[in-house]
C-alpha cells in the first residue's frame, strides 16, 4: 500500500500493483529525460493542464524507478496502465505534488 505522506502513489500496470515515488535520483533522471533546465516548467504544464504525453510517460517511469522498479521506458510503453491515460496522468500529477508539496507536521 502506498504511503502518501512519503510521496508514494500506487499504480496498476499489467494488472500488477506498483509503488511510485519521485526520489532525488528519480527527479534527476526525469530532468535529464525531458531535457529541462529545471522541473518548474514541467510542474507548470501540469498545473495549467498543458502537459504532454511525453511528460506523463517520463514522470510515471521516473516514479516507478524511484519505487524500485527496474524496467525501462520501452518496457513500460508495452504495458497496459489500468485506467489508461487518464489514470497515468493522475498518477503523474500526484507524484509531482507529493515530491514538491511542503510537508506539514
């Protein structure tokens, strides 16, 4: 079960439950994959609803890798996300919020 307080988000791919988390390493990988100077542009696209399919793919794959998945982007692209693109976009947005929202005690 995902722990939202730790920035974890659950996704089901290929009928299997996985935990996603944007660790520092996963965020660095994401930044390099999208060739962004910073992640702010990516976050703004999600905030304004102008994100691209490549954004969703990159965030979810980075989150899966941060959660311990050892697959590749190409492997992920061959899998079915339960809930389709809408669910993948929801997971990506929740990952970004979990990684950058201020922690309140």
